[in-house]
C-alpha cells in the first residue's frame, strides 16, 4: 500500500466470506467498495482498507493519512466486525501505527473558563484547551462529552481491538454536537454557543456551566468550507454559530446571502466578515422551533447568481433540511459538491449519534 500510516490484522472466522459480504454491504454507504475474488477494497474519506480471505481468516490492511483518521477506520471496521460476528468469539489484534495510549486520538479535555447569555436563548460557554490548533482544520464541529452533573468525568478509552469503551451506568456521558464558533490561539480558548431550549443535557450543561467544569471534546469534524464566489448561508439558531464562523472566514472578494431563522428580534446577533454580506433575519414570533416553513420559503425566494461558483450551506431541523435539500437538487439543479444541507436536530428526538464529528 502507498504512503501513510498503516494498521493490519488477521481474524480467524468460521465464515470469512459471509463477513466480507456484510462488511462490503455496510461500507458501501461510506466508501467506494471494489470487490474482487476473495477480497475487496474500500476507499473512503478517512483512508483505504484492503480485505483478503486466506486460510479461513480475514486479513485487514488499512492505510490513512494521519493518526486520527487511522483510528476512525480501524475502530469502525472493528465495531462492525464484532457486530456482524454475532455470538462468535472473535480475536482482533492490530499491528502497525496505532497509538499505544488507550485514548481516542481526537479526544481532548477542556475546562470551562466562563459562561454568559449572549441573547435570551443563547448561552456562550468559553472553554480552555491546551491544544486549540487541533480544532483549526477538518471541520467546524465537535461532539461534546458531558459528564453526569456532580460527578468527576470518566472519559472513553480505546480497547486493544480498537473499539471505543464508553463509560456506563453512573458515569455515562451525554454526547451532543456543537459548533466551535471561535478559536483563540493566544488565550487557548474555544467558544461554543448553545441554544437553551429545554431541560435537555446540552441546555442544562450550558445553563449550569461553572469555571473549572471539565468537558470532553471529540473532533473536529464535518469538513471544511468549500471555496466559492457566492454563498448562501442559512439555518435556524443552532446553525447560527456555524454561519457566523463561516462568514468570518470568507475573503473580501466573496459575497454571501445569509438567512437565519430565530425566535424573534431579541435573538439576532452581529455577524462579521470581510466579505459583502446581505443578512435576512426570519422571526418565528411565537411559533415553536422546527414548526415553520420560513427557511424553505426564504431559500425558494433567493435567486442564485448567474456565473461564478455558488455554494449553499444550510443547518436546521431535520424536516426543514430535507425540504431545502430536495429543493436545491430537484428545482435548482445544484450539484452535490455545491451544497451542504445538514439536519442539526430532529423535532421530538434526542441527539442520535449519527451526525458525524
Ligand atoms: C453539525 C452540528 C452542529 C451543531 N451546532 C450547534 C451549535 O453550535 N449550537 C447549538 O445550540 N446546537 C447545535 N447543534 C444542534 C444540537 O446538537 C441539537 O440541538 C441537540 O439536540 C441539542 O442537545 P440537547 O441535549 O439540548 O437536546 P436533546 O436531548 O438532543 O433533545 C431534547 C429535545 O429537544 C428538542 N430539541 C433539540 N434541539 C432543539 C432546538 N434547538 N430547539 C428546540 N428543540 C430542540 C429535541 O427534538 C428533543 O425533543 C448542532 C448540530 C449539528 C449536527
């Protein structure tokens, strides 16, 4: 295999062909899968995997560009291998460039430095982190690992087979995805803006955050912003931090239309950028979040510029995200690489761990 970090393993199995079939079936969703006689190759965003059957065993060989990505691939292969093995006893032991520490390579502990309300329903929590540069590229978001109130945190560990061992019972962590709105390298601080909406784990954490509280961060993830001449950045208040961070990163030559749905005028915030911004605020005026077509209607009404490369970003409740994505693809014929429309939350459901870091 080519240059990069490597890991390999050989797993004896009762039916390695059945395992190969199931792994191929699953990873088709996440990677380009190429089948060949007695083996397969997966090429995905985090690296490549070669699978080969020999002597009643499945040989696995992984190459990835960095330690975090290598771990993403080996842990994902391991999780699915054990899941698909059902009750069969499986011995999986990796050789190669995996970290020797039992720590997820993209885990960092942070400590709350301050917390204050920036609007009636948005609380800013600033956390100190030894390694802010780690969060600069690879995505705008992190998964916050929130310890149970009043308990010292127990962080996840990595087992010898590369699977993550999560603390359970009284030490179980709540996991919620948030955007890093700003990174201050000098003060070694990350800023996270949290919507206060319920007595939910994320809201309660932000409401009660006190200087010195410890919190875990997994990430960053979600990819970087695609260069374009013209942007449409839209979303509800949960995507306001992402929109503000993207706007702050745009060059002076860019133009951006920004559309943000919030409860009312008191939730509007300053959005700063070197680029030329045209900002529209949509107010729900008493209607509940996730219950209106305000965003979809506003996106429908916006004309994409003729010529140049556009990019549309949207983050909002799942139903609205689906409707906006459908509109962009079916009616605007916007190619996949020219838009990113993400469900940031789902009405009536708690975070379901499937947004990717
Ligand atoms: C990539 C990404 C980036 C995100 N960035 C941010 C961010 O920077 N700031 C931020 O505040 N959120 C952000 N979110 C959204 C956040 O992860 C969800 O809102 C999450 O559900 C909040 O967790 P919770 O513990 O407060 O509520 P949960 O326990 O997950 O949900 C409890 C209940 O509250 C409802 N609910 C969840 N969110 C909202 C809401 N915003 N308004 C009304 N009802 C809600 C749910 O439908 C559920 O019924 C982001 C999500 C993604 C995927």
